[in-house]
C-alpha cells in the first residue's frame, strides 16, 4: 500500500507540474492571438504573476495543512489548480487572463503539498530520496510539457488548452480521496523543531551532526541559491546571441542542458549526499555552480560555454540534493505542511527576486550583469556555510 500511495502522489504531482509548466513559454502567443497585440510588452509580468502569488500563498497553505490534514491540503491544491485552469481558459480580456494566472499561484501549491504528504509516509532518508524524485518530476514536466503544447499549437487555440490541462489536477484530486489520510511511516522522522534551536538541542533530539542546518537557515539558503541561479535565466538567449552569435536553437539546447543533467545525475549523486554531509555538500556544490557561471560569463567560444553549462548541471543537481536532505532532516510530521510551505515559498520568492534583479541589471548595465550577481550570491552562500554563519 505504501508503494502505491507514493507512486500515486508522485504521478499526481507530475500531472499537475505538466499542466502548470507547459504553458508559460506560450503566454506571448496567447496574448497576441486572443487579445490586443499591445499587451505583448506585459508578457514578462504575466510570467511572474503565478510565481509571486505562490510565494505569498504557499506558507499560508502550509500552516492550514497542519490543521486540516496533509492529504486534505494536497487534494485542495490539485482542485484549486483545476479551478484556476478553468477560469484561465474562459478569459476574454487580458485582465481576466492575469486573474486566472494569479489564481494558479494562489490556489495551487501541489509541490509543497505533495512533499508534506510524503513526509508523513516516509522516514527521513527515504524522504530525502523522494524529494529528489519530485524535483526530477518537475524538470521532466518542464521538458515534455512545452514540446507537447508546441505540437498542439497549430490546430488549437492555446487559451482553450487550459480546459484540457484542468483534467490532470482534477483527476489527481479524485484519486487522492482513496489514499490514507494519516501518515503510515513505520519509522518516525527525526523531530527537529522548525524554529531556530541550538545545536546542542539538535544533537540531543535528532542525532544529526553539528554541521546540519536548522530549518530557518535552510530557508535562507534556499532563497540565496534560487536567486543566484535563476538570475541567469531571463536573458540567457539574448546574451548568447549578442556575445557568441548563437542561434535560438543552440541557445535553447544549452539552456536546457543543466536541467537534463539533473535527470541523469540525480540518482547516482543522491547516494553520495546524506544527512551527515548535506551541509558541506550544499556549500561545495554552490561553489561549483559559481565557478560554472564564471565559465559562462567569460566564455568566448561555444566549447567554454558548454563546459560552464555542464558544470552548472552538476552543481545545481548536487546542491538541490543537499537541500532535499536538509529538508528531510528538519521535518517533523506535526508541522510538515508549514515546513514545506515555507521552503517552497522561499524558492518562489527567490525566483521573483531574481526576475526583478535580472530585469533591472540587464536594462541598466547589460545582459552579463545578472550572471555576475549570481556569482557573487553563490560565492557568499559558500562562505557563509563554510564559516558557519548560516
């Protein structure tokens, strides 16, 4: 029963992630085809709306989950996403479209809710592995989703595809009604407090090494790492076209390379990172990601740039596995909803801040400026962890 429950939870998240991640690359086309072309300049803001809404809503939903039950919260997230897709598909004005996208962020949160539910089912080390599987699920959806929608775009109004996408979270919510409401883990998750506690208390209660981060520090690390990496995303294609005269096809392939490497490397690398070394692993893989950005910002040819992207894939994979291990180590069943809501909220706020910083720097300094800021943040994260200041 446990295996079936975990499988259904992961597949449900993949369906929701597929539905949520496949459409953003087509927002400009939706705006152009269904509304006035004058709103095309707002495409970037439409992209940010769900993320900003999720950053605000996820911690609140997480707290509610601990009160109403984690399974109930997960069903709410799926059905909330289903409802928001239906509303988005019915949009007849740009403002209604924006409202639907905002609802996706406010009413969704399937990633955090799924992680919290898994935390009630599995002990810490197995949970850490499943959290990496969940990230792999999201990244697979990120690749597969836009490709499938691209094939459908010639014959369908992209706005109306939201109606079809609503089926995935809607069905997932129905299936989840059949799963157990209570956690069924036979081995309890180490009961470490979500609030800051002393290292001495951590050692006595959880048995983790003194090098482990507490939850509040983990949230700060999540924000810094997200900002440091996502800063490089918005202007990647434009930067390569200017500096290296690369085509959009080459730039797109290079953009996806680190994410593809995550899918290839996550399983073998997960065997190298555990509770005992997760903190130092996060520091060192952050440093490797910083080095990868230096390769990219200084690249004068395709080979150097590709090397930087490969190193970035390795660094990001290792860092996220370390974050997953630390997330599992700082989880207790009674407050799992709040914990993963805050962690996902930190991730979303990091993405929002990265978008704001990238836009401001690119407009005033140049397309490489966001990469330099990303280097500085990742280097700072390495120093703060190594010096035990975070």
